[in-house]
């Protein structure tokens, strides 16, 4: 069953804008606020409706910038944010949402998402809080992020009318295909894809693992000795970059940029409602929009599947990109 978004005032665009990098900080480096505001407004002008943020992005800075960018344009955006970490629970979820409303300078969110729900988290209390916020008119639609089959089963047993699950998904990270895509379909949840270009790996800008900036080399693709890494896996650096070379060969045969092909591939995948890309200036918005017009034939899709199958198998079904000890359940 397809998710119902009848409560939303606008259709969900196939491409969405993520605002994590707009907070700047040690992972992304300095970011000019004027560039961020121009980027959000350029996305709206280009027909993108969904703008995704979270309190955890720069300690609320991303939300504040997004709110300023949407002044006078709020009716053109579907505004999505999250509640996570120590804010999970009944009273704390409501307080977190109300703080987000203030930072975003709005009286209603279009989509509120549970941002990770590790084992032991008070899921049922959080669901009750979210549904109270929706009943009170502070939120239009509800979703989750980084939730697997067990959590979705608890959601189905307790909650009603939830519409999306936001997950890491790209040609180099296909872990959700083992079980989570099917669980989302069973729960009637559309998939919102984040990290669609694997934090730049699928743009081809990095020649090998040594060229990847600190902080972006902390996923399970990489050896565990990099800064900010918190997994204990051996990593798959050689296989990851061999896979990137295979994807590049497919893109070159099409005469298309690898990044465009990677985004277009996601738009062809089962259950995907929207692909959330990051951008830090209007030119990057325009560059990513080209992928929405790219149609991949069955031969190309099969070639991309074959090119990335070994890496998919090596990384396995654990959909947590950053930690091998915990699992998205």
C-alpha cells in the first residue's frame, strides 16, 4: 500500500534538499549563511518542495537558517525536521518539536520524524507524543528515520497514519535492500533517501581513500583508524574504490556524469518517494536537478546492479553506515 500524503499541502518532489551541511562545523567546513539561504530559495524556485533538516545539524543552526530562508516563502515548502537522541520520549519529544517550531519560525511542520530509535528507546511514548502533536495541529504528517523491520513492526502495532522512513541509500550502500525495503512496503511507508552520493564518493572527486576528508571517511567503507570512526570493521577501501570505478565506467558509456547516474538510479528503485541531496550553493542545486530527467534503461540498471553487487555483499545487511556494533532493527 502506498503511503498517503493527503495531509500535506503540496506534492512531495522527487528530489529534496537536505540542509545538514548548511550548519557548517568540523565535518563540512565553513559555510556562508547567505549562500545557504540562496541555496534553499533556488531549490524552491526550481520546483523542489521538500526541505529536510534536524535539531542535531549544528545544534539547531540548520533549522534557524532554514527558517530565515523560508520567510515569505513558507507556503512553497514542505518542511521536515526530526526528534532524536535524549529527546525521545513523551514530554521531551513535544518540547523538542516546539523548539524546532521556534527555530524554523513556523507554527506547523509538514513532516516530523523520529531520528534513530536504538534498542531501549521509549518508542511507544515517542509515538504517542508525535500523534498528540499531529492532533494539536503542530505537525501534518509523521515519519521515522533509520528504522528497521522490528521497529516498524512496533510502529504498525502502536501508531497510525505514518508515511515515511528516511534511510541511507546509494549505489555504494545498499544494505536496506536485504530486508528494510520490504518492511517499508509492508508498513505502507515511502522511503526518503539520504546520502545519495555517499558524501561525495559517487561524484568521482576522490581518487582513493587517502583523498577523502577527515570525517567523511568514518563509514564502514573505510578502515577503522580514521578520525571520528566508531566502527570495528576492517573496512572495504579497495573494494569501494574499485566499485566506484565500475560505476564510472557505466556512466561514461552513457555519456553522463557519475553523480547524475547515481541519483537517477535511486529514483528507479522500489519504494523511493524522494531523494534528499545536499547542496551548499545554487549551482549545486542546478547540477543535481539534471538527474531527475535522466531515464535509465533496464540494461543500465542491470549493469549498475552488477557493478555494486560485491560491495553490497561485503557490507551486508546492517544498515548503520557508521557503527558495526549496533544495528538498525
